[in-house]
């Protein structure tokens, strides 16, 4: 803003000395104004000895008029009138024609002073310059008859242009009869609530609430699925803004990469998270509750298993596998067939789980799919195979350690590749495709055909019985003895299968 310089003659009139003192007391720098010289000559004896600075902000009407009146009253009559004319002229020209606005250069050059001071821009925008050099944008406005101030940020993080844009937005809010300060508080509260109730926050809360009921590996698997497939799309959305279409988008992206099983689990995870949000009052309606039929259907397939008729030939070829691959891999497949446990349960076996004296293998609950301890009666043939394995890996904690790192278990593909090497990959004429997990189906089929108790078979397969009454009976102790006899029959049957193939007779 412009500042008026006044220059006069040399002689000092006693009355005017007081005015000179008043003028010199004004602090130009605190107003951030630019001085403009104005020269004039008065007739004797009214020569003014004032060589001084007198500042005024034309936009501050009250200050300007007060300065005009005070200056005129303290001068003799004729001189006072001249002063009033000068001030009024400057006020009219500067105050009503084109008041100057702040520039970036002025703001950058504004230096800290012993006291805080203001730089004034247009439309009530001001810049507060603190004694430490910090510069804060402020907007003065009136709401319901009260003077208020709105913070618009810190310079240079908020530029002059951005601050002016903030003024325009605040004026629009005022025009609607809303206090900008209150509106900002409500906006901050809304953002905070959205962050607290975002899908990611609710998913994490739900997972923390549920993971105590899961095994550690299962909890990690669930969160990994949510983290990789759901959060990139829904994570930052407020839970209340999620629509069924958003959920479908997540599911479709998983399906597009061919992971149909994962897509089903992802939909289940989202449904459970949203149900938790409803139960805790953060959501009114579950957007995933009616999406059961949205998943792509897939043809039901079972693990490839050997038909009964091909089992003897497979066992015969397995005898010679040690010439092509590791002996430990051959023995792992033999023990897998004798016990028909899940391949993961076999590969993670530890020596401390085997009670050779009582011919029993106790698989702890934390390694079982169904979360309960599983007992595997060991046949005489299984005990002999375990003794052979002991000579190879007995010094390690794992029965089937990895060849690369003995602290890790055998790879999931090791036994599968071995079976494929024997020609059971589905591409060899006269041989069906078979995988390690398929021996469970082969054993179950043969044992059921031979008339063994279905409950004993299901219990030995560690299948979860859905009927509560039936489940109670399948856990009865008498099944353990029956299963032990069944497992010994199964081992004898496998030996007979190998013998009959060598002799060229049929296996009954």
C-alpha cells in the first residue's frame, strides 16, 4: 500500500513540533507500505519544518480520516485546511480507484520485525508475519454480526494464488449462510470418521478380532488375500460408501486371472467384514450379502488318482525310482501311500511325532487342516519304511527336509515331479494322470469296496463329520483299534499288489 512522504521548509513553529513528533512515531515497515513523495509549498509564516514520514493505509478508512482530522487540527487554520484538502484528494484517488494488492515479491521480501505485523491483500485476505519469520494467511470476515478470522494456511506452502482461491470458496460458503470456520471443523471431523471407518480400518479390526480363533498360518493367509486382492481397490473407501458393484469389481479382477477359488474366498472375506461393520454400527446394509450367485461357475474336479487296476504297475515302477531320483523322495511316496495322509501333513512331519514302540503317528492339531490331533496307526511295512528314512534324515528335526535348506520341508512339487517322471503325468499312453493327494481317494475307494466301516475310513482320512451325533461316534476309541487293523490290511494289500504283478497273476 502507498505511503505519503511530506517535505517542508526549515523553520519550526512551536505548535507544529508536536505534529512532527506524532508523524515520526508511525512505523512504516510494520504496515509493509511503499513511500510516495508529495511536495508542496505554504506561505509564510506557515512554513513547516517537518522533514518526516507520515504513513497511512487508504483501505483502512477510519485510520485515514482520523489522521486527516488530527493533522488539520494541530496546524494553524489556513495550513490545516490545505492539509485536509491534500488528504481527501489522496483518499479519493487511492481509496476508490485502484487499491494495490500484494505480490509474491512483496511477500518474499517481508522480513520479521520485533513485533508481529500484517500485510493486507484484497477481499479481507491478510498475511500475518511473525517475529520468527513465519507467514500465515488469514481471512477477516463477519458472520451474524461478529468479527471472525479463518486460517487459510502457511506461506509458501499455500501460495498467494491458492490463498485467494480459498477466500473465494469461503465467500461462497458465507453467501449460503454458513460459517466457513464451522464448515471446516465439520469437514475435518468427516475426514477423521471416514479414515476410522474406511474398509481397510474395518478389515484390520475384524481380522484382529477373528485371528485368535484361527491357526497362525490360516490368519496370515486370510490377511494376505485381503491385502493383495481387496485393499488396493476398496481400502481407502469409507465402508458406508461401498456398493455391490464395487465388490463385484474386486471379485471379477480375481476371476480374470483364473483364480476362481480365491475369488470365492475373497467374496466371503468381504461379506464377513461388512457383516462385522453392521454388527458394530458402522454400516446399515451389507453390500455383499446378496452376491452369492455372482461368482463364475467352474467344473468340479477332484485330485487325479490312480484306478485300482493301475496301482500294481505304479508300485512296481516306484521300486526302481531310486535309480532316477533321490531315495528319500521314493520313501516319502511309499509312506504317503501306506498312511494316505495329506501330502502337506507328510512333508511337515517331525521325528518327535512318531511313537514307533506303539506303532502310532500323532500329528499335532496345529498341523492339521481341521485343527484337531490326528492319529495314524502304523503298519509293519510303514515302520520299516520309517526306519529306512531314519538312516537318511534322522539327524534333522524334519523327517523330509528340503535338499537346499534342511530347516525347511520338502517341496510340494517334489513327489509330484517324481510321479510324472514315472509317466503318470497324463501324457503317457496306458497310464492315468496321478498326483500325491490322489492316493487318499484310491485308498478310500478300495477300502470301501472291501467292506470296511465307512466311519473308520472317514476318521482315518481325517474328514470332518458334519452330523454332530455321527461325529461323536467316529471319535470313539474302538475305531482306533479298527483303523489299526484296516491300516495293516491296506499295507498287506499293497505288498500283494506288487507280488502279483511280478508273478503275472491278477490281484483280487
